[in-house]
C-alpha cells in the first residue's frame, strides 16, 4: 500500500498520489497518460483524473504498479478496474496489468488462440489473473523475451502445465524452461515466429504473431517524445552495436503493424511502412553512441 506520509511533493493536490517507493518503471504513465507524468526519477500525478474514463485509467495504474507506490486519499472501489484486466488492445491480444517488480514493471501480454493461449513475459501471479486465464481456456505457451522479464512465469507454467520458451543464452533465468531455443535462426512454434534479437541481453528474442504483431520485450519500443521507434541506450546490458544489427534485421518483417514492448510505449504503424520506421530507428541509434 502506498503511504500518504511518503507522497512525492510533485503530486498535484487531489485523491491520487505517488509515493517515494516508485521505481520509475513507467507502467502508470502508459495506463493513464493524462494523469501520471515523470520527474526524471519518479512518476508523479501531474493532473488528477477529470472524467470517469481517466479515473478508471488511474485505477488501472494503481493496480498495475509493481511496487504499490500509487495510492488514493479516499477509499476507492477498484473492482471495475480489476475486472478490466487483462485489457484487450486489439482483438485477441490483451495487456495483463499487475506488472511484476521482478521484471522492473515490464508490461506482459495474453494472446488468445484456438490452438492454445500464449503469455508473453509474466505478470505477477495473482488470483484474479489466474481465474480469468482459466475462464479463457488456460495458458499453453509462455514466451519469455529475455532473462529480465521472467517474473512469476514458473508459477503460471506449473498452474497451467504451460511450456516456457527462452533462448539458451538467457536461460540462466529459467533453467527449467520446457523449450530452450538454440542458435540464431527464426524458430516457428505454433502460430508464433521467434526471432533472435541479441543486444539488450545476449539471448533476447522477440515474437512475431500472425505476421502483424511484434512483441519486442526490451528490444524496441515507441518513443512518443521523439516520434520514432528505438531502444534504451542506458538500459542496454550486452552490446549496443549488436542491438542495432538486431533491429536492422526487423526490416524483413514488412507486415508488422503493432509493436508491443515490455518497457516503453506500444506503437502502431500504417500497413507496409514498418521497414521505413526500422530504418529511421537504426539511423538514430547509430548517432547515439
Ligand atoms: Fe530487460
């Protein structure tokens, strides 16, 4: 529970506040961009919700916050926000909320598919999500983009008898994963194409779904302020040059229309324009050394 005694001085007055336990993961800013902003060190409330829709978004942020750093001064009924998770972004693809501290608050996703549902990275293991996943037919496969965002994947795998997929070079974080991908070639597993994209970590992979949806972990995301895609230079743990090469490779996947990252913002592009965005990102990244 967030503590009013620890609330940040930057919060505007009103019901919602962020306290000093915030780790600046950015999840709240993505769920409620009209309410939560960034000081550079923390997230904070720059504007209280003005409408019912903004109130619901702020409540979702409170539930998604991995460190329970968001609070309200008055008791709030969070049931509607809770029931809205996992939140459908496009037909069949949901964002889970309940971001895990173990993955530094990365977003995770749930994909519904007649041949078996997939989880992309892992949210906190919560009763609510387990119940919803059960009602939607369980989880067949858990794709782990990389070693940082494994969180509670083992608990979900055990509960749902699901197969976890991770690359050998990042498998130290999930040694008992059911499928360990070797090598650098694309791997087809059911409806998912798994693409080897080292750079952020040595064994990072992304998931291409139905040719159109790209789940990018910490490899690639939308930068709203810069109006382009790219990667976080300050959060590249293996090799920036290798990461740029891995991004260049994404040009091959011309039909991508949506990018769903772990950290960073989601991005949508017009049909057939993805290679141009990738090219622009690569040029920019080469200038950031
Ligand atoms: Fe990461």
